C-alpha cells in the first residue's frame, strides 16, 4: 500500500547506536543482533535467523575437500576481512570459528558487510557474510560462495519501544519488507 504522507529512513548504525536512538525516541524500530540485555524500555517484536556464507574471490582456489586438516590449513592461509569484533555479530562469529578449530586472523576488521563483499570481489581477502547481503550485489561473477559442512547463523530481532503501539505503516513495513 502507498502511504503518501509517510517517509522511511533506513540507516546503517551499530546495535548500540540503534538501541540508544530507540530509547531517545529518534527511531521507531531497529533491527539488531540482540544484546545480552535489552533495555527495559524496549521490546522485541520479531525474531529471525540470518545465515552466513563463506565468500572468496574467483581468483582464489577453494579447498579441494573438506577434511578437517585441509580446511584448517586453507583457512589459515587466507587474508580475512571480518566484521569488527566489538559488534555482537563479530563476537559470535569468532566464537563459532573457534569451535570449528579454524584460524581466521583478520587482516582487516570492518563494520559494513557491503564493503566486505566489494573488497572480496576485488581479490583483497576472504570473509563470512550474511547470504542475504549477496542478494543485491550486482557483481556476483567475481565472487564464489563456498558451501561449508556447518553454517554460521545469527539471530536478528526487530526492536521497538515497550509502551508504544507501532503505527500501521510500521507494522506493514515490518510484515511486508522485512519478512
């Protein structure tokens, strides 16, 4: 439905900045990787899983098979472009990688998956990115997705203020755009 008097502003911010803006009534909703503790003034309205994929440049040879020692050696040789470890996602990704017994020492830590995808496409490194982030990427022929035996997933949540009923246009945005 069209809402002629409604405007949407979509911005990329850290989870902490999004939660702070929600508490200060500067945002109506936010999508974040949930923190350990959500402020009491906020509530989660929706939850969904966000699956990640391993991407490499077409110029890089993927592992020939996924025997544990072969993958471990291959992972250690890569130039890793990882999401910053200060973020909830960065912390969870690193814990998952450690459980796989892989070494992924970052060459660069970045705060934007679109930038990471572009750098991988330029041959500057290897990364784990949300599969959904590749949907709008136009230069898909320059990257390879590598199917791994286990996938990293994170939970994303839609957060709103606790004691405010969302406007109809926000409910429609959440239901029709996000889900």
